[in-house]
C-alpha cells in the first residue's frame, strides 16, 4: 500500500479520538471559522478552479459536467452558508434514541456515537469537499476525501482553507484530509483500508457507486443515482406543469435532481406537448421521444438507453404510456432512481399509485394539509354532536361514510387500521351502519352477543372508540411514537 495513503489513515485514526471529545460549542465555532475562511479566500479558490475549468474544456467535458465543476462567488457563498447551517443543527453526538429500564433496575440506553473515520469518494464537484467535511465534523468524525481528478486543484484549495481555519480554532488538521493523487490504483487501495476507515460513502453516478460497492472491503453506504422522472396527470394544471418542467430541466443541468425524463398522460398530450416543446426549444433542449411523442411534435426518436439515462445535458426523454398499468410498469422499473408526480385530482392518486405502493419521491395534489385536517375535524364534530343527542346509529353511519370516502381519496384505506383500537372501532361503525340500513339493529347486535336493552353501553363504547380513533388520527407528527432506529 502507498506509504502516504497509509499515513493518512493512521493520522485519521488518531484524530477521531480527539474529535469525539469536542464539545458542541467547539465544533460550531470551528465550522463558523471555516465558513468565514471560505468567503475570505474565495479569490484563491476561484483561481484554482479556473485551472480545473481550463483542463476540463481541453478534455472536452460536457456542459453538464463543466457546470458541476464551475465555482462562482455565489456558489462559494453557498458552501459557506452550508457550513453555518450545519453549525446551527443540534449536536447528534450523545443523543439518547431509546431508554429501557429493566425490572431489576438496570437502565439500558441507545445513544448516537461517531462512526470514527469516514471516507468519501466523489466525482468532480468541488462543493462536496466542504459539505462532506461539515457533516462529518459536526457528527464527531474524521474524514478522508477522494475527489475526482478533474477538480483536484479546486478540492485542494478548499481543503487547505478549511484545514487552516480549524487549526486556528485549536483542532487538528487531520480532521479533514484530501487524497490529491489522480492515480486510480491509489483509489483502489483506499477502498481496502478497512483497518483505518470505518465507513465509505460513494457520491456520484451509477458507475462510481457500482465500482465502490464491488471493490471496497470497508462497509459502504450505497446512495442512489440522480435519474429523475416527472409524470404529468390528465388533471394537472398545464401552465404550472410547463413552468415546473422547464425549471427542472434547465435551471442547472449538471445537478443530480435535474429532470431527465418526462411521462405524460395521453389525454393531455396534444395540449401540453406542443406548448412544452416550444418552451424547451427556446432554451436549447433536445427532446427524444417514443413513437407517440414523435407523432405529436416530430422530435428525435429515443433509443433504449434513453429510458434511464442521466444526461446531465440539455436533453429530455419523453414517453406516453396509454393506460394506467403501463404507467405503473414504467414507474416500477428499477432503473428509475427518483420520480415526481404532478397531480390535481386526489382520486387519481388513489387509483393509480397508492394501492400498489409506487415509489415516488414527491406526489403533488391539489389538497392542502390544513384544509384536509379541518374537514376531518368538522366530520368528527358533527358525529360527536349526534352522539350527544342520542343518535348514535346515525352519527356512526355518517362517520363511516365520510371517513372511508375521504380516506379512499387521500389516504390508503389500510391507514385506518393501524392498530387494534381502530379496527375495533371500524367494526362497530360497520355494525351500526348496517343496522341503520336494515332498520333492525337489535338483530345485528344479537349476533355479537349484545343485549339491546343496554344501548347506553353501546353509546359509551362507541364514543370512547371515536375519541381514541380521532386522537390517533389527528395527533401531531411529533406526538406519534418514533420509529426505532437500528
């Protein structure tokens, strides 16, 4: 193994113990100092970045990759702001996630602790150098970075500025180390330093991630690829849809959340596609489409590899699945990394995506959270009023119809049955509603061994069940039981 690389591993292994003992104030102060240093040394960083840009253009890098590589004063300001925002976050070190006390008095706690030494391999994106340092340092970890060879001058300048800043704060420079070698053999050796590095994170395209996962002997956190698709439903606002798609494709073509592919409902293709094509063509975007898209706008035909391509360029793939099951098959394809859906009709979400659990990063629907909760509260208030007026059967029937109907439109029906109390209450609702329809509640209640003379008992049970049901349904997210974290 390369001696310099091994020495970096040893330095990081020693540094991690120092970092684990830092207080929150010490870490935050160092982060603020690093942020100020980045802004103060922006001229030096831009000068080094210009060297990388010249080399990149000489190599014929695509516009998208050059955009990733390019730094400006505004982007350096953004890097500094990112460090300041990390400093403002709560310190995760020492946070108690779970506490258990045994009958014999033994107390067991699950706490957050630093990983130790984190390695990160990333492509030619200089801003990642500052981002990775900030997150690792805040969580008490030393970090060894291996950036892309195309950004070696930029990364070196940023890392040097940060090292000088934290050293002035009394913290070892080895909290952040950068592998400057562009030799791929060094990268391969870095992936085998399991005696020094505790965790390895690849950040980049599918090729980089696959290489790290297949060759590393260090535990790896495998990240996703930035293959973003947008689906436009038939009820979507076309003006909004055009604006969103144009922004997602053209604002910055080199970022991982730029739109790469577009799926449009067949019923709006003739209205949306021509308008969208004009806007995209004005911005120099090349559209590649399937046969139906070509018939509408006469674009370049798409090849098989376009389906899941991450272009990082002014290129957009378009498709028109003609039926719901074709849309689901499209979105279920494992090659799609991320997707966003533009919806206007809540019922469409329920019938297309929710029942089958399509994985979509975002689903936009014309339904504001506050208004939805207000409607639920109104239904609950009417039902409780009827209960108080001794009209339990009618109130329960109303609650059954409204809740099941709204849940079908907005939430999967299974969400109503998250615990045993909700299931019991739903059973009572169904019994009561059937009794209203058949006008023979006594007969139905006899089937569940209930004496009709004790109607007050039924009303008390259903009222209590209603209270518990709506408490579980409406309580704020922070009041819900936290999921256990392994």
